[in-house]
C-alpha cells in the first residue's frame, strides 16, 4: 500500500503533538508537522508564522506533501491519536474524487464525538451515527484529502482563521462533483479543544468571524444572507454564553461584524 502523508497543523509547544505523530508513524504514515516551532524527531517540519491560522497551516503542509509526491494526505489535529488500523481503513476507501473523514471519539470513554456533519442553511450539527456513508462535511481534525482535488479547489480558504474552513472546503468539493464520506472503520481519539481552548473570548471572536463568513459564502439574495446572519448571531450568542460566559459576548459580536464584511 502506498504510504499516506499525515499533515498535522500544530501549535508550538503542543503537549500532545508527540503522541499524535507516534500514532501516525506506527501505522506507516509519513508525517509533516506545520508549526512555528521545531518538529518532533522523525517528522518533516514545515515552517509557518506564529500568527498563521488553521487554514494557512493546513495549506502549507498539504503543499509540502504534494511537492514530495504524495497523492493523498490525512489532515490530523495535534490533539488526536489514531486508533489501530485507522490509516489502513482510510487508504482502502481513498479515491481521487473522495474526501474522507474518520469517526472522532472522545479521548476518555470512547464515545462518538463526531461522525461527519450535517449543514442546514447556516446551522451545523455534528453527527453521532458512526456508520459509513455520505455526509455534508467531515471535520478537519481527521480528513483524508486527494491532493489533486485540494489543489484544484484552491486549497482551504485562508480568509478563515479558525473554525469552518473544513466545512467550506467540503461544500466546494461536493459542488465540484466529489463525494464526502465517513469511514466508520477509521477511528481517531480527539481531545476536542486541546490545542485551542473553546472557552475563551478569543474562541468566541473566531467563532463569530468564521460563522459569519461561512454564512455569507452560502450565497443567495440579500434577504437570505441577512436571515442567515441573524440566525448565525443567535446561535453564536447562545454558545458564547454557555461556553465562555457574558465576558465573551463582546468578542463574539466583534468577530461576527468582521466576518459579515469579508468577501
């Protein structure tokens, strides 16, 4: 079986990166670590600026994998670990016109955290039915991409900094005729928020900014876009109050306003 590239967009000093790299190498993956810091031993380093977002880091790593001659690359978060035979299961289903997602499991307990996502307007829901099949999108925490398709799509949209860049790419891939599928036999443990806290004002800002950008890019007339933006704001405010508290509301609204202006 042709080795797969494993691209890990990583934060400098991530306490879980070494475990992610080891789990990929144990299954025969060739690992590219994208970070402003040094890569762990045995991994290929791809340097980026400290303020580079997830989309920029992912694109840099995928470009390096393509230049190295790989046809498929697994995008993997630095707070994940591959379960046994996950890479083999993904490679078996890989095609030039398929974007594949692994089933994400809770780090402790092994419950299904996400098995792809459904998108209805601006509303996004994580699926927990861990069965094979087509979905609207799969998460960038464990996404296998054909590199020719990634290149043809122009890569991840770097107008996103954190959040929603994976959904955006999956929608563009489907519009280009590709399939987006979950592979139930591929399982990946995921800490969730391990790399970047989901419970900070900064997270609220990026959620608002990215969700508003995603909502605008769904298209439609002025009324449809305005309606989605209102819906996006209501959803995000609810999440911010639950996860961050009242102190995060200003950051969320600032991000929402900035995202609504982005082309």
